[in-house]
């Protein structure tokens, strides 16, 4: 199953089709409720088919469109390895599933123009999630977390060749070194030219450099912070090998094996919460300093044009409101409504998606906390358009 990031968001937002089905549901890791999850999906599919029928598709056409989603109900491995939420996106010839470490409300949206992506915001916004890298000398596990949830992200196995390439001068001797994540083990240990302690540090350093490469291959263009969980002396060794720019100071101390995932999440939150709050405070301060200039916008209609043009630097958007509208790309929205139809777009969803895809920052918050009273969004622009000057 694919990992949700901005590249995936771009693919979802640019998918082509005539009918776009977006399904969201809570899922369960164990127990009786887990066994009920396939039935919940069945009920969501029934609602999706009803919506497709009202939009003009025949019963047969609706069944063909939803057939790939129906097949998921019988995937026992999928349901046994669930996280806290499942998002499914389906259009003709296209389907995507994402296990998400957050609780989702049941929701079915069928649209003629695009997928409905706003419930994904907590996973992509600037203060929504973080990563935890749990390390010892021979093993690494990567987690994706939010304030209330956590899931493991599979990492590529460390190949023997990758370790060998870290230092061609070191000599190989047979020894058992577990590969990262689940699966087989690699047979490798290395000896350099210094004393025993130097050789041990060299071995760990080389392993950590391969870990760093694996982490970067998974996280790619991610911007969320990452926290280490390891015993004290390993932290500076990994820091010297690290190339992920959002590794933060501070670590969850001790061997990661001593913590259950939920405990690890809570302990790591202690380090990322101040950063999230600081980032939000700085963003609000920047907007307030620009208040009174044309660089601050809270007119939803005009914001659509700015988002289309990639001019939104920072967006503050209501997480608990929907505003449906219709517009032509590059023009202000021509209509805003509380309840959309199949030809309209949820404008807050669209604004947030376009801002993220153009490397902007998005902060979703309750409407009552937004910097502009009675408006569902406010933004600080990068620059003015020629028509604004």
C-alpha cells in the first residue's frame, strides 16, 4: 500500500475521469470491530452506488466502476494489517488505498470534477504529523505519527552491497546483522584499522548511513519533523550520518524496544509539539504583520485565483466547514454554497490542495480560531499578480 505524501496528493488531484469516488472510514487493528470493517466498507459502497445512480450512471456502469473497491472486501491480509483509518479513491481505470494513522469519519463523496481530499489534511498540513526513527546498532524502524495515532512505515531492506559500498577499505567477515524492517537478514560485519571501539563506531556509522539512505528513499520530499528514539550514545552518530533536513534536536531515550508504539508516540510528541506551536505562531505573526496590505486575502472567491497561480505562501483554513462552489481555472469562484452538487468543488479542499502542491504551508484549525473572523480561510500571498498592482 502506498504512502501518502505530496507526490501522491498531486497524482490524486490530477487524476482524469468522469466520476470520482472518495471513501473514508475508521478501521480497527484488532478484535470484533476489525472483523466488522469489511461490512462497513460494503455499506459505504452501497451509498456510493446510490449517488452514482442519481448522477446518471446505470446500475451496471456503477458496478463496473466500483468493482476494484469491492475486491478489497475479500483481502484478508489488508484487514489484518489495518491502522486507524482507510481512504479509498476510485475512478475509471484508477484506484488508490491509504492506511492512515488517524481516525476518520465515515464519508462518501462522488464528484464529476475531482476527488475529495480535505480529510487528508491532518496528514499533510504543516502541523499535523511527524516521524519517529527507532534505532539500535543493527535495526531501524520508521513510524509515522499524529498526536493520537501511530503506524509503522516499511523501509527497504538493507542489502549487503549497500553496506559494503559505504567504505570500500573495510574488510568483510561473516556475521549476522538483521536487515531493516521485516524480512530476511544480511550477513555482514566489518573491521577497520583502529581499535575495538573505533571499529565498533565505524560499523554503526556505516549502518546508519545506509539507514539514512533508506529513510530518504521513503520520505522523499517530506517536510514533517522526525524524532530519534535510541540510547544516548547512538544519537550523535546518527546525526552525523543524517541527511533528512527535518531531524529535530532531542530524542526519546533508551532502547526503543522498551516502548510500545503508543508510548513511543506520546514521548516523541513531547519534542514535536513545541515546534508545531512555534511554526503556527510564526505563521500567524507573519500574516498579522502584513495585515492591511494586498498580500493578505480572506475573500474565498479571490483566493481561488491566487491558489491556481501558486501565489499562496501560507493558508489558514477551517477544518470544520465545507464551502462548495464552481469556477473556471484561473478565475475567481462564481458561486459559493453550503451544500454542493456533483459538478461543484469543495473550495476549502481545493485551496488546501493547490497550496500544498505549490510548496505552500497549510494550517487547518477550527473556524473560530481563524485569523479572519467569519471567513472560512485566510492567506498570506507570496506576491501580487499584475492585475493587483
